[in-house]
C-alpha cells in the first residue's frame, strides 16, 4: 500500500519540484495553491452540468492549470509547457470567446455574478482566476516566469465570464443587472 501522507511537511515546509525545501506560505506555493483552488472550482462547475462547448474547454483549462503549476514548482523547467501558452493558443481562446459571445445579448450594463448554479460557479472561478493572476504578477516581479502565463490567465478569466453568461443563456436563466443603490 502506498501512503498519501509523508510527514515531511509537518514542520510547515514542503519540497519544490527541484527538491528545494521552502516554507508553505511562500509566494510560489501561494500561486500553486490558488491554481489548485481554481482547478477544483472548474471541477465543481463541470459537475454542475455545464453545456457541451463549455465542458470541453474547462477540461482543457484544468489540464493547463497543472502545467502552470508545474512551471512554478519546477522553476528550471521553464517553457516545458510553452506550447500551451503560445500566441496561437491565446488566439484560439479569443476566438472561442468571440464565438460564444455571438449568441449572447450585448452587454450594456454590469451584471451581478449568479444565475444558474453552473454559471455562479464559473463566476466564482473567474474571481479566483483573477486572484491567481494577481499572485502571478507579484511572482513575476521577484522571479523570471514565462510572460505568456500572465496573458493566458488574463484570457482564462475573460473566458470564464463569457462562459458564465453563455451558461445562463443556454439554461434560460436571467442575468441580474447591477443597479447602484440610492
């Protein structure tokens, strides 16, 4: 039997992919933990029964998030996953957003996150994605990271917003327009 517990992290430290021991509250681990949180939220959104084109894309994004985590955890392996975050990959995500947006009503107001359960989960995932992006920006000021990762995460958050709107449209759930309180 293989044990899941190692007891090597009981002192508040863990090993990076290159074997270096670091405190569990370091910025690279904060990034990896937030990516894991985002990945888990995407899994919950998928379990809520997202519609087909959204489902396929979320599974791809989940895989990509592991790639980003690997680049952060293994700093010397930079660009191992570079093809995932290439300009072509970014353009493909932009095209997907454009295709989904074509079927949506034009957005003329801010909307409150919510709607169907799957759309609400996508809105929550978008907020966590933005946090991951902010942490990556902080990490990039301390360490050389693949600049495409920042672009990729920015597009993922945009795509999650469009997907949430698309989910509400496909599930015939109205979006709530934000109205400032008097």
